[in-house]
C-alpha cells in the first residue's frame, strides 16, 4: 500500500514470510548504528531511557495476513529476527504495538518503556513503545513463559550454538 511508504523505506531491511509464492507476512528492520532515523523518532525522542543506539534494532510494520494469524508464521519471523540480531551483534529490539497486540510481544519478552504515542499513519491508534533484550530472552533470563520460549527460540539457540555464533 503506497500510503504506508515513509522516509525509512530507503534504508530499512524487510523480512518476509511467503506461502505458495505470495507474501503473507513481513516486518521492517532499521539498524540504529547509523545516522538514519528510526521510525519511532518521528514520534518520540530516543535520547532518554534507551540503550546505546549501536545496540538497538528498530522493528516496525510487523504484519501477518489474517488467514495466517494462527499459524507458526509469527514464530518463524521472530526466529529469523533473532538470528539477524545475533549475526549483526545487536542486543535490543525497539518497537511499538497497539494495546491489543502488546500481550503477544510480552509473551516473547517485551517490556514497556512507559512511553506511548499516536501513530498517524497506522490508523491514529495509540502505540506502546517497548524493548526486548534479545540476549536475556534467548538465554531464558527474562521472564518469558517456557512454552513460548521453546516454540520460538529453542531451534534458534541450537543453530547459534552449532554455528558458533554464541557460546553457551
């Protein structure tokens, strides 16, 4: 949808999920170790309360086609995002979600920052800003229920360990 385009599209990365050749899910990644602006910076100031920029990846525009909401697509995209985080030596995911979607992210380790804003492009809805400490979530240090951890992160940890991307 062209009206969803923004200034960040030129320098962001996109992870997509396909089913039978059709894109049914996607998420956008912006590395904050450059001088490029995160999407959230058009709404809030990232100078306070946040880890160093070079340790953060902003994730935005995470969407899954309604027919695939109950599939493992969300888990697979999060798993690939986790792999990206370790390969790029990043620790924190910075993102936001509406209050009805936040519980989904909380299940994978999201912690509210105490900041919210209204996103004028995405339906003028209030968004909750959150951080996920990927290292602690993958190591099971952060509070994440064991069932969710096993579904999403067990394969990732096995892969990271086998490919010496992390020492356990």
